[in-house]
């Protein structure tokens, strides 16, 4: 009995309930005409596509900046890198590497400015971050029309200027990670390329948080007054965490694009922070504490729920409620976690 209580305390009752609900969905699925193998493959594919954007939440949470609702700023950096890569006409794996290379300077610059802004609004970071994300998307909706791109793959055919709303990555880096080391076990397809890509950056973040600088960043998030008394520059650590989060957001959208097969501009990035925020909260993180296991568990649970719930419910009631259910899951989990400052595992 004591072991059971210890497990519940460490894993967290909310996560246990969500995991149990997800397991129930997989049990019910065959009885309503859904192939379980295909659903598991879809969940794993979604994990690979979305995991780095969830990982982007970790640095800012550790530094005390809270959940990164300004993730669209990092996503825009990735979109700029992606469109510049396609503009050069390079194809294959090199196209993906160029997209990462081109997006990095934008992420560093945007992240630095974003961090400076958040340092001026301590205590209201998440609210300000939300408006930073929304305003940056609105501003770039104008820029996508006037930036001097000329690739026929991207510009509107009738005018020869302005980028299309949706751009295909086919022929460039579409599914470049998904198809790498993609194995099929029975009816389940596992893309180890995307998983290894996430594992690489998860290890980098884990290793960084165990360095002297990473420890100082965690100290700033835990107790900024003590950190300042210890000689740590609070604002510098916070800015560094925002830069890291913005850069990971840029990498995350590139990973998402290669799996999805399309680049979505204009209003596309507007609400993309919400699934990432929901996932890390479901994983057991709070507004002031997060870890790599929170990212992994949360992404699997969240993507499993948004994959299985609409499919099962639609087959049971014969009505398309997929988008409504996704909104309920996403916003409901955000509301649940933000109302409890002590952490999401209790």
C-alpha cells in the first residue's frame, strides 16, 4: 500500500487519470471500428513532430519566466529560415540543415529582444508573452506579403509577389526526419529519426541545466533574491532562457513542418503555443518547475488524447466534434494547471 501511495505521489494523480483515460480509449477503439496500430503510429508521429516545441517551455520555466505563450515568435524565426531555405532552391537533407542555419540568427535576435521585454514586466510574463505572440504573428502577416521572395514554389502565381498561405515542403525536406530510420513493427510505424532528433536536443538541455550556468538559471527561477545575493545576474539568466526557448521553438516548427509536409504562414502560428503549453502541464510541470520527463510524458499523453478522443467519439456518436474536443482538452488543462501554483502533480 505504501508503494502504491509513493507511486501516486511521484507520478501524480492527474497524470494517472489522463493515462487511464487514454488507455480506455485504446481499449474501446477496436469495438468502434478504429485500427489501434494506426492510432499508435499516429500518436508516435505526432510526438516526434511536436516534442521539441514542448521542450522549448523548459528553459523559461526554469528561469522563472513561466510558460512561453510567446512561442509564435520562435515559430516565426523557423518560418523565416524555412522560406529562405526554399528560396535558395536546395533540396534534400541540406535544405533542412539550411533552414536550421537560417532560422538561428532570427531566433537569437528575436529571443534577445523578447527577453529584454520580459525583464521589464516581471510578474506578468505570461500575459505579456501572449500579446507578444499575437502581435508578432499579425506583423508578419504583413511582411509575408512584402518581403522580396521570388521562388515560384512559394509566391502567388497571379501576382508574382507575396507568399502563399500554405507552402508544400515536398521536394525539399518533406518527412526528411520521419523517413530516416522509420521501422514498421506489425501494424505500428515508428520514426526513430524524429525521436532521435528530439533526444539530441533533450540531452543538450538536460546537460546544460547541470552546468554552472544552468544551475544559476534554476536558482534564479527558484529564488531570485537569493540568486542576486549570490552574485548571479538575474536579468542575464532570464534573457538567456528566453533566447534558448525561442531557438527551440524555431527548431520545433521545422521538425513539425517536415513531418506535416507543409509550411503554414500568416495566421498559422497564432495558437501553436497552446498545444505545447497543454502538453507540458499534462506531463506534470507547473509554472515554475519542469523537467525532460514532463516533456516526454506530457507530449505522449496530450498527442494520444487529441488523436484518440475525436476518433473514438466521432465513431460513437457519428458526429464530427474533433476540433471542439481538441479545444476542450487544450484549454481545460491550461486552466487546471494555472489555478494551482504548487505544481501539476498534486
